[in-house]
C-alpha cells in the first residue's frame, strides 16, 4: 500500500496536468485556433464569429554569468546576462467574417489572423 504522501503527490500531479490543454504538452511555438466574436459597433448592431489563429507555446531562455568584458564595460553592474525568445506571430493573413445584422441584412468585415509562428525576440508590443 502506498503512503499517504505518495497518494497526495499523485493526485496533485493529476490535478495540475489535467488542466493543461494539448498545446501545453507540445514543445515549441505553434498556431492555436480560437473563436472570436466580431461586432460592427459597440451596440453590436451586426455581429458574427470566426475561428481565428493565435501563436502559443514556449521558446528558449537562459541566464548566465556575464563575460569579463561585459562586466568591465558596465562598471561591474551587469553581472548576469539573459537571453530569451518569445512565441510570436511571424505571418498574418486577412480573413473575411460574415456579420449578421438586425433583420436579414448582412455585412462583411476583414480581420487579421495568425498565419505562421516562430520563436523571436521578445517585444512589449508588435502590432
């Protein structure tokens, strides 16, 4: 019979991994579909939904002691160097979304969706 600590640990691992989607288990940076609702205005006069693509995943990062030349150049303030990449959209494409309006009127609107992903330099805002 397993000890109570072992059972608790197994249950904890199951609870944590159960919440992860398949995307979390796939290494790298890849396209992930999600449903987006598009409205023509704030009141939602016309609206529709479309399956768009996002980029999700993880990329490499590391931190290490800085080289001596970096230490000297920074006045010994930059003692750790870190390098990282983020999962980013490397290609966009326009898609048309059909909007259903009040009555039987329809409109068409173009939105952007991710077309390709890659690990690239991390930026606060790209688009």
